[in-house]
């Protein structure tokens, strides 16, 4: 399915989100260093856990509200919330105020708003794209997001350290502009029969709203295949979440200086912090170049092998990263790490869309995002853990979690195959 054939909502999202992600990735990879320097490793890890715990709630609430009130409304509200959050963070990070705790509050508000945005945006794709094209559309969005990862960290390594408030202010302004554009040009994609059903429920008291939300998510939790999918994803997320948590601290503390290129008496050297920006950009470049290709390649394999293979490649990639000390060694590790990422990007989203009933689509996407929000809630533990047991044991533990997720995916597909065979016989 070519981009020119896409629904207008998706075209606007593709351009707007890609531009915002450039700004986002100019500061996001450096936040763990910012908070660690401001609060210390232990407190920084706990604060990041608290922030992501709020995001878990935001995801579940956002999924329910997107199915009840519409995709457009939730995305516009979320974009406005992000604008306010990043604006607070920008003010708190300025040299005139410099209040890290207020900056953390702003970051938490922006993260919570982003969690409200995500389920509606994913459900919108499933609303307007036929099932056979969904993997490729999700892959294009993933590619666009990662093209920003090529440029953003490089800009951040130049601009963010000296002018963090300017980069954060730019993120705030862009979120505001994106919210206005979506409110002006978006059309609602929530299926009409669901809109009619929600209109019939208008005026119901708040406790019925809460009871309905809990009932719907209880139904999702009773879907054993989906529950295993989420749990395996939470375990696996402990590896790829470290790209912007443990990796920058590891490089900063273990690589004082490394040579990128040498010719005669001239050589190009980078500090560990600068090397991190380059490594993240490499990851984004590989994703931007190869997402669509690898996604098409993965379509020729059963989901079982794709999911399990991706988890094992994550295990290999993070184990390799912990053993490297040079630019080329880290580059080799990030190639393996990125292959694992690309194997899972489109197929996992398409898998969720197959499991989800039409009337609970956004809620399924919201619950599936617990792989990331709950995963990101736990992932900052790696920061104080690296101080308590060292980097070697921390990376070893993360490798083991990725292998455990591969085993859980195998159990999940055994159950899924039995369930599919049972329904096929009916």
C-alpha cells in the first residue's frame, strides 16, 4: 500500500510525528544522565520508575477513552498535554530557574500525555487500513520515527548539553502546533456503530464508566494468549529500553575516549558521551534504511519464529554490547541489536490487531503497550543495579531476561495454535 493511497489522517500523522521525533530524540537519550547528575543514580532510577508508573495508568485510560470518545479527541488532548509538560520542563531546565524536580514533574506530565496518545494513534491505523496492509503501514511509521533517531541524537550532542531549555521549548511549541493541526484537519475514524453505542450511553454516572473500564480490561486479561504476549514483551523490553537508560551511563563511565578514525598523526576521537550519540544515530539509521525490507522478509516466516528469533537476537546484542570497548565493537553490537528490533516492529502490531475485537481495538493496543510502559517502569532499576552489582552482572541479567522472553513466546504460540485449531473446527 503506497503512501499516496493512505487516509489523510495518516499522512498528517506521518509528517507531524516524524518532525516532532527529531526534536524529541535531541534530548531524550540524555535524560538519564541529566537526572542522574541532578539526583544521583539511586533516586533518579526511582523517579523514572514513578514517572513510568503514571504512564501505565495513562495507557489503559487512553485506550478506553479512545474507544469511548474517539481517536481524534484523545490525540488532540494528548498533544496539548505534551506541549504543557515540555513547556514546564523547559522552564525548569533554564539557567534562570534550574529546578530539576519541577523538570521531572513536567517530564512526567509529557510522558503521561504521550501514553494517552499512543493507543488512539495505533487504533486509527487499524480503523482505516485493511489487515493485509497493516504490517507495512506500521513499519513505515516505525521507519519514519527512527529516521528522527539518526538526526536527533547528533543534534542533541551539539545543542542539548549547553541549551537544554531551548530544545525542550521547541518540543513544547511543536506539540502545540501539532495539536492545532490535528484538531483542524483530522476526521474521526472510530467506527460509526461504536459512536452510536457511546452516544446511547451519554449521561451515565461516572462509576458506571469506571466499572465498564475495569470489566473490559478484565476481559482482555482473561485472553491468555494476549496476556502471555504482554508478559513476554515486558521481559524483552528490559533489553531495548536500556538504549537510553543504561547504555549512556555505561559508555560515559567505561569509555573515557575512543578513536573513530586515524590517518598518520591525525585521528578522530570521541568521549563516551559523544560516542553514545553516534551509536544511537547508527541505530536510527539502520532502522530507517532496513525496516521495510526486514518487515517484508519477516512476512515469509511464521510469527512464532519471528518473535522468538527477535528475542534471542536481543539477548545476543546486549551481551555483545557489555563486552565492547571500541567504536567498531559497539557498532557491531548495535547491528545485532537493531536486527532484533526490526524483526519485531511491524509483525507484533499486526498480531495485536488480529487478536483484538473491533469494539475493543484501542483497548487492546493500550493493553499491549504495557510491554513498553510497564517495561519502562521497571527498566530504570538497571541504573541503581549497575551501581550495586556492577555493569557486567547487570548486562548478564538483562541477557537472561531476553532468553526467558523467547521461552515465553514459545509457550504463547503453543496456546495460540491450540486455540486457533479449536475455533477452526467449530
